[in-house]
């Protein structure tokens, strides 16, 4: 449509809806973090700490630089949620490990965060499957290098529209 340079009306409406959705998720995450006295920046780290993890590996899992991992580790240690310990294979390397309290908080955060996700209440199991497929498809499209984005994906003309989602009563 001519009134929407760079995209059609539907693209703009999707963009606006996704912006509102992400904003609301971030606000819920901030409230949850506040309730548990855990900085938002630490919530993702807590989720990624399943066992002893080197600081370097945690940085890679979080896609952040080492100084930020140090800030996260400091915040978690100050709250008694994690501790640094020497790596058994190389004592120069530090592992970050959740404390028993940290594991408790992790389980509670995950349970409450998942329980508060709108798709758990608003969508049927089939709709959640469709949503998961669409989100994964969009993530794959985001992973394509910028140079490749100018070319249509192989078989793009054969892509079928997903079935319309029924409106919940």
C-alpha cells in the first residue's frame, strides 16, 4: 500500500503487535525479577546455569562480554544464589555454580515465568504448536546473514500460508 513505505499495512500491524507483545513480556519479567530481588540481567543467567559452568561458557550462552558475566556473577553471589569455584581441570578457570537457594529460586522463577506466558492461557495445544513453528521459522530467518536476505529463500514461492488461528471466545 502506498501509505506504508517499506511494507504493507499488515507488516506494520504485525510489527506494532509484536512490539506491544515484547514490551508486555519485558514488563512482566521486570515485575517477576523485582519480586525475587533478582536483577533482570541475572534471570537469563540463572536459567542457563544447570550445572557448574565456566564464566567463559556462561558468557557464550548469554551472548555477552566477560565484564558483563562478572557483573552477573557478582550480583548472584551477593544474593547468595551462586558461588564461584575453581574448575577441577584448571584451577585458573572459575566456574559459576548455583547454591541450593539459587536452585530453588531458579525452579520457582521458571515455573512462574512459564505459567505467566500468555500462550499458556490463550492458546490451545494445537495453536501453541503452530506458534512454536512460526517463531522457529522467524528465528531461522533472523539468523540468515544480511547479504543472503536480498535473495528469496529457495522454494519461497512454494511456502503456504499457515492455517488461520481460531479466535478464542
